[in-house]
């Protein structure tokens, strides 16, 4: 790494450092592409797998849920390891395990083998949701942190889109679909060879000089790097590296509630349920396999577009405001979709395509809001000394409720009917809206150290901040 020399023009240094940070974020976020591809591809592969292995709804849910079950273990184990070994090494681990799991899935000769291979993929998927947002957040400057961290979510939805269109091209050749996951894994491993370690982890490990060199490179200014290291040191000296028990401290509890809560609501509002099972649900509505896959794939393209827009909006209007604007629209889409599925489901071509439109609107507004914010918020709200474990807890909440939804969606649709299932998700979304309004703080434009200070001073929740503002006015 090279420090910025005093005679280097400021604008040149700033431009160079911004390019470096973007490069770091893009390469690291390839783990999100792997996560999105391998979780999304099952929705398409089930059509061919179901016929080859004669899968019923329960077995389909088991095959789909295997990756999520593995993710529960992956996300919890990654936190302590990332605190001990470093963020960069754990991202490399993500790439290696993804490659192994993809090859094993493509070679599966039985349902049991496939479930085991998907479990291995889950270990890496869970790790990626914990470590990559934290790594990017700890490297990115505060004013661009929202855009940089949401690159991970962009890669997730882009990976899902690639999975659906890959499925459309390969049809029932599911082995090729699974095997192609090796390609981005190899690219991630190659890119990580030159990426630096997190400067905040380096400071926590008493490697100040190494942290300074990284920050000089990614900030483009030696003075800015020294100031940031001093701020990180001030916070890092307050607490040693934390244990799981430290997560239960009363002053950290608000961060746990927000991080785990936003992750929970991202799943129980039906987000991944429709990503995993949309082709299956659309075929029951009268669409052919090809039309169901193509319709869902087109919906994921719109999610990608919304994710790009959202990545800029979270740094313009804020994380909390963005969620409050988007969630109501997703509720309306669910209510209309439920109404269309009454009786025998959409009965005309027009109503079927309105259903696809509602599906697209829901995925745009729900995935485009929660998806953009959950990993960003979980990488921001925890104090440095427990950030790895805190992000693991948020990821664990995400995967736990993802598993519950995955194992119950088709059963709910069969027992309650699609109409009442969609309306149930709509009711839960109303609860999610209230949660965001009352408890989720605004973190836009604040350094990670400033957010930690607010947490320590008990002015983290929106109502605490409003109460403090009224006191100051009085």
C-alpha cells in the first residue's frame, strides 16, 4: 500500500481513493452475488428437480430450506472468527465454501446428497451476510457508506436475477444451474488477494500503523487517516473485544432489538417466500413453466433497478425514511394479489398478468426496501467491540425467520389458500411499518463512532432523540 504524499494534488488523491473504495466494495460484494444466485436458483431448479426426484411439497421445502439451515450455523460462527482472524480472511472463506458447495450440488445423485450440499452452501451464505456488510462498512467513508454497503444487496438481487434467467436458458438442466455458482466464487477469491484488512479491526488488534496505511490509501489524505485512526482508537479503548455475554448489556440492547427486528421483519413479510416459490405459485395460477420463470425473472430485474435507486436514496433521505416510504406500497400489492387469488385464482389472462404486476410491485417495494437496509443497518448499529457478533445476531435472525417462512409457505398456501397467505403477510407488514416508525434510528451521515456514542448516551431510538430535542428547545 502507498501513503498519500504531501505534494499529491488533493483532487487526484480523493478521486484515486474513491476508486479504491468502490473497487473494494464491488469485489467484496461478489459474495452477495453468490448468496443471491444460490438461494434464487432453487426456485427455478425445483421445477426440474420435482419431476426427476418426484418431490412433494414437504420435500421441496426441505431441499429449499437446507441452505437456510446451514446459514444459521454459518452466520453465528463467522462473528467470533471474524473478530479473531480478521474480516478479510473470512470473506476468503466465503468464496472457498461457495465453490465447494456449488460443485457438490451439481454432482448430486440423490435428494439426501443435494440437501447436504445445499447445507454446505448455506454455511457460506450465512457467513457472507454477516461478514461482507461489516467489512465494507468498516472501510467505507461515512458519507458514502450507505451506497457502498448496499452494493452487497445489489449483488444479492442481481444474483437472484441471473439465477432465474440462467434457469430459463437451461430449462430442466439443474446441474448446470448449480455448477455455474463456481464462476463468481473464483472471481471473489482472485479479487480478495489484493484487498486490505478492515482498518477498524486492525486498530482493535493494536495494529495502528497497519490501520493508518490502509486509511491513507482509501481516504486519499494522510491527515484524514490520522484523525480517523484517533477517533477509532478513542472508541476501541473503552471496551476490549467483546464476548457473546456483552451483547446482553442494557446499553447495547437497543441495537440488538433494531438489528434483529429489522432482519426478522424482512422475512416474515413474505420477502424470500415469493422469491423461492414464485414460479411454483404462478404455475398454480395457470402459467406455463417458462412463463412463470420469465415473469419472476422480469420481476427480479425491477428489484435490481429499485436496489440501485435505493442505494442512492439511503444516503439522501435516510435509511428510516426510505423504509417508511416503501413499505406501504408493498402492503397494497399484497392485498390486491390476495384478492386476485380468491376462488380458483386468476381466471382470465388479464387478471393473471395483473397478478404478475402485483408480484413485481411487491418484490420491488419489499425487497427494494428491507433488502437495501437490513445489512446496512446491521453493519452500523453495533459498537465496535461486539460488531462482529452483533452482525452475526442480525444475520441469525434473518436466516431463522427465513427458514420458518421457507418451511411453511407452500403449506400455508395449501391450507389457508393463497389469498389468506398474502393477506397474512400484508398484516405483518403493517406491524413492520410500526416497528420502523417507533424504533429504527436514522444513521445517515453519522460515523460508526457517532452512532456508538448515541447508543452509550441512551439517545438511540427516534423517541429518545425527539425527547432530547424538546429538552434543548425548552
